[in-house]
């Protein structure tokens, strides 16, 4: 049997490492999600602006 102190140390290490893994995964997912959201928003805005520009350009030609 392990002494109580050593057992608690292992439990604490396991607890800290599991928290670290969860935090790391959430950071990676958060950054990935933010990047995808930013990219899709940029793409949508670019598409809308391009369509509006074309529409306004056609109106100006008339």
C-alpha cells in the first residue's frame, strides 16, 4: 500500500492533468470555432458587399 501522502499526490496530479487536458481541448476548440466563425463571417460579408456593389453598379449604368 502507498502512504496516504503519496496517494493524495497521485490523485492531485491526476486531477491537475485532467483539468489541463480539458482546458487545452477547450482552448483548441474555442480557437478553431472562433477562426471558422470569423472566416465564414468574412466570406458572407464579402459576398454581400460584392452583390451590393454589382447591384449598385448596374443601377448607376442605367
